[in-house]
C-alpha cells in the first residue's frame, strides 16, 4: 500500500485492514510465480511499483464492514488487483506510455510483445484464482466486469483523436473502463460477507461512483498536477489525442480560437501547445467543472453507504470518498 494514501487520507484509512493487506500481498507474490522467468519478472515489476491499491482495499473494507470472517476476500482482492494490472500492461502498450507510477512502464523496459503476453498471463491467473473461490456469482461479477472493461478500452480507442466526443460518450468510457472494476470490487466484498442484496447493490453503487470520481480527478491532474506527484508525464492525455473532460468542456465553452486549437491538438496528438491549452483550460473553468463533477460522484458514493452499519471500516470508506477528490496524485 502506498505511503501516500496513508498520509493523505489522514483518518487511518487502511489501518483497520492492515493485516488483511499483508495477507493479500502474500497471495499476490505466490500467484505471480511462473516457470517462465520473464513472466514472473515483468509481473513482479509492475506489481512492485505499488500504486494506491484502491480496488483490493474496497474488497477488504466492504467484506469487513459486513462481518466476513473467512479468507476468500484475500484471494478476491488479489484477483481484482491482477485484473487491474493486466489492463495497465495492455493500456501502456496501446497508449505508447513510457512512465507510470514514477518509473518506466513495463513496455518501455521489456518491449510491447512481452508486456501484452504477460498481461494475458496475469488475466488468466486471475481467472484461475476466482475459480478456486467456488462461487458462481463471484465468477459472473468478475467475468462481466472484465468483458465490460475490454469494451471500454475499445470505446476509448474509438474516441482517440476525435474532437467531437461529448461528455456523455466520455462518461460511458469511464463507467466501462475504470468504474466497472471499482464496482465489482466493492460488490464482491459485500457479497461474500452475506450482506442483503440491497446492500450488495448499494456497495456496487459506491464503487461505481468512487471509480468515476477517481478517473475525473485523474483527468484534471493530467493538466494541473506534476509528474513527480502523479507518477506519469503531465500532458500524456493530450499527446495521445485523448479527449478527456477538461478538453471536452473547453471545446463546448471556449472561444472560437480555443476550440480550434483544441480540435487540432486532439486530432494530431499535439502536445507542443500544452501550455496554451493549460492556460485556456484554467481560465475557462474546465478544471473547476471537472473537479465539481468528481465531487458529485464522490458524494454519490458517500450516499450509497447510508444503510451500512457504523464501524471503523465504514469510516474508512467514507474517508476514501474524500481522498478521491482531495488527492494530488
């Protein structure tokens, strides 16, 4: 677990599940083993980079909030982290990214072919692990989530270099590509703990809204953060011709000259005008709007927990909603 999340969330966000996180880390290490050395090497490389591990945290917090006492939540937390890891390996190849979590991406280190194939290994290992849980509903949730994520990746690919993408189309990508795995992680935690179906669905809403908030803040940080904090190159979205919410807002509300500049930069993946774009995004209110939408999503996540019994785990989930918006990385 990243030290940054400990510091920023303040109110003992992960302390209630610290022992569980240690157990999850042990499962991850065990399951990364392969008789093919390069597989283990690349998988270990990206896992050891850390990150916030929010998705496994959701499984653990929700399971504990509803009184789960078994060990399947450790395996499922590792499964969702593996699914996320596989998407990162594939995403970085598609996006031609060179920096993630403050260091070289796996594809930059080991090449595109190896990254794609090891991503496939990590995906398939996740499915082996979920089969061992022996719960058809668990398998359905994770299989459906993986399929929706893949659709989201294709939708994002179709949106690349398209300056006419509107907010609705972009939010559809967020819901599929990012929020769906948050949703599945939270849903699984409540499900295996035997929570009432209404609470399982509330957990899904919490995860879905939280994931949306995280992605929208990431969109804003790509224009307002710095590489040391966010662990990737600022302006990557513009370089990739990716129309995220700040650019979409500017296209809809900027001056004719600003709109023309954004259109050209998205179409051509042109980051040479980044400073000019950043100034326009800032003065137009695009960053403020993006953060407001993130705050609305975080509030929906908070509201979804209204029926959950009070506990230290619920407190951590509420703090996580705040952290999603308040962070700088």
